[in-house]
C-alpha cells in the first residue's frame, strides 16, 4: 500500500507543477507542436517518476578490522530505520486510513466505469450505423444532430450536413486529429484521470491538452488555404448537439479560445526558453523524489493494526490499560524488564518507554558457540516478526538526526540454550550514538526458541544489520 500511495502522491505533485508551468508560461504561445510534446512528456514523466531510483549518497561505515562478518545462514535480513520526515508521515497517515483508501478506490472505480461506458457508446455507434472507408479513414454516418467528432481511425458525422457550407473543412479538421494521433493522447489522459481523479490539476491538464489538439488541427486546416475570417465564421456557425468528451469534437466549448489563438501573432523564437522551466522542474522532482530512500517495512508494520489499539487512562492516581489481552500481556512483559522512563520527541509528544536495568548477559568463555546447527533458533513468529520487532522498538536518536549521521550497524548476539540473548556487541559500527541504540534494541528481544544440535539445546550466534537512513 505504501508503494501505491507513494506513486499517487509523487505523480500528482509532478503533474501539478508541470501543469502550472504550462498554464502560466506556455499556454498562450503558438508553438503548438512543442506544447503538445511538453504536455505528453509531462504526463509520461509523472507516471515514471515514482519508479525512478537514484542513490547519490553512500553512507560510510567504520569497519572494525579485527572483526569479520561472514555470510552465514543466520545473518538476518537488514532492517532499515528511517528518520521521520514530512513525506514519510504523510504516506503512513494515508496508508493507515481506511476511510481515505475507500474513498479513493470508490472514485477510481467510478471513473473506470465511466471510461468503459464511453468506449461502449462509441462501439455502439460504429456497429449500429453505416461505415464507409475512404483513404484509410472510416466514416460513420449517424442520423442524429450532433457536432462531428473523431476517435482513433473513425470520423462520426451526419451525412445531411454535406450540403452545409464549410463541410469539407470540418472533415479536414477531423482528419487532422486522426493523422496526428490525438486519440492516443486522449486515452492516456483518461487512464491518468482514473488514477488522479482527485487532483484538480489533472482535470486542468486534460483540458489544455485537448485545447492544444484543436489548435493543431485548426492550424493545419488554415495552412490548406482557407482564409482566417471564413474559418472563424465556420467555428461560430456550427450547431452544438450531443458530444463525446473522450473524442475530438469539432465544435466544443473552447471555441472562444480557438478563435483568439487563430488571431494570435506567432510567438518569437526566444519564447522557446520558457521550456527550460519545465526541464528544471523535472530535474528538481528527480532530485526530490527519485534520489530519496524509500521505506520498505512500514507497510508490514502498519497493516496489522486490526486489534483495538492499547489505551492508557489515568484513574485514582493509577494508569488503567484498555485493549486486547495480547497487548496488555506484552506491556506486562516489558515492565518486567526494567523501569519506566518518560521521554518526548521533537513534536513535543510524550512517550513512556522501558529502560532495562539488568546487565546484558555474557556467556562464560568456555561455553561453546555454534554458527550453524541442525535446528536453528527461531524468534517468536519468525524472521519477519524479528524485523518488525526491531523496526517498531528502535528509535532514531535525535542527536544522529540533527548531525546527519546514518549508516548500517551490524550487531552480533548469541541465542543461548535457554533462548535468552547474550554477548550482544557491535561487529561493524558507524557512530557510538547509533551503535548504542542498536545494542539496546537487540538486548530487549524476547526469549527465542533455542537451537538444537543432535537433540541438545546449544548456543547459536546471530548477526543482524540495522540500517539507519535519513531521507
């Protein structure tokens, strides 16, 4: 779900910014072909942006030369911990809100149904009326009063309009839509509208692209020899009947803008420099989104909040717990490990955490430690549960965030014969602040199921990489 939300947000922001640049700086220019290219690239770029990944910074770790981390089977998959930022907070909030997700999916299904319905309507017109092919273009003769329109390789028109002045120019206009492949643009826009239906800039972008299609077709017809005055009169004289929004209509509500653009003085070549704004914006979006690190485990953690959340209330100088029995037992287990500590985060929110008072367990030197055994130890719930435990328990130190400290810390520990954690130490560190937090969390692990060799419980060594990343 996080990946979907990330795609919707990043593509939506990209569409909004690029649309804004077009509306403010390029819409009134007469570079219609360049404008079309800019708009189409804006749509395609916005669709691809969330999938782009570039790493421009590689955190450097301090390797302790006397320790070698070997790729044994008991090297746990790395757990990535992110410093909380606005982007991550927004994505996690949306992902965890079922109401927002249901509203979005409801809108998506409605607009998908609308697209399917319009395609069915056009198919009915094609198969329910006479079709004649002339020079690679298929003409569908519909005996209804409506504005001629084109879609893919079809032109839909009323044959009775042949006797009206300017009929040939109307057909020429629609043929230009077909020659230039405008229907492909329209279909791409319809698909993006389904995904970005809530984004007002998507609707604006959809309108300006269709508007640009009309400008391109108008210019082609004018270049064929008709006078500007005659063509303006033709635009004004067309009666409006029913229209398909998904198709290219000759007579649309944007007639006023088309007439204005026909009279527009052609833009100077220096106006091409305005397209540089789009390139700079795209580059900025790549740096902002494609070069950031993406969260990978947050979805797994946040998606399993089906049980009622644990609630704490103050009553008669006591703290009362309300919630699932499993959560209350977990709190009881945590309290048995140490003392309560009140802490605050950067937003001023208060938290009660457990500070272990007991000294980490250390095995005697003569104790035998295995790396691989017949029956490996198991964290309660498996490796995924271990990664979730670390991700939910660890806290990115504020000092490290303020100083921009990040990197991967390797922690080795031993699962004893009794399933306890012992001999936790840093195998490869980055910074004392991050190392200390990694050790703290590893020592807080609950009891494992011990490993067995030849039917006897034995001590087994494990290594877990914890990757601290600042976005």
